C-alpha cells in the first residue's frame, strides 16, 4: 500500500468538470483518489495510470441504485461526499459516457 497524501479541496464539488479533470491528472501523476473529506481529498501513491473520473449528484435515497448502475457499466465507485458520488474507469475502457 502506498503513502497516503491529502490535498486541500479548492472550491466545491459543484465545479464537477474541473474536479473530474483534476482527479484524472492526479492519477496520471500516480496519486489515486481514495476519499473525499470536508476540506481535503485523500490520495494513495501508486503507479501512474490513466483514469477517467465522473462525479454525479444524486438524492440520498438513490445512491445505492446509482452505484449499481455505474458498476454495471464498468465504473468503479471511489468515494462519496454529501450528494456527490465519485466513480473512475480506465481511460481507454470506452466507459467515458454515462447517461
């Protein structure tokens, strides 16, 4: 298991596209998102990899359903914060679009 790194969150998760790109860039640098806290994102050091990240806003009672939908489409559940769910998939997997 790699070293755990925390980075301060800039702004809020409503900047969805910015955070998706930020998490993807971090994975290319070998820092893989593990958890989102109130003020920090927690990463684990590892081998660089090319991952797409998706952030979805869901109602509390729909979280489990949404997680299953993403998993069926090949995405991995990474973390959640409030109504935000965060998923990842390998960049060349073809799983870059979820409706």
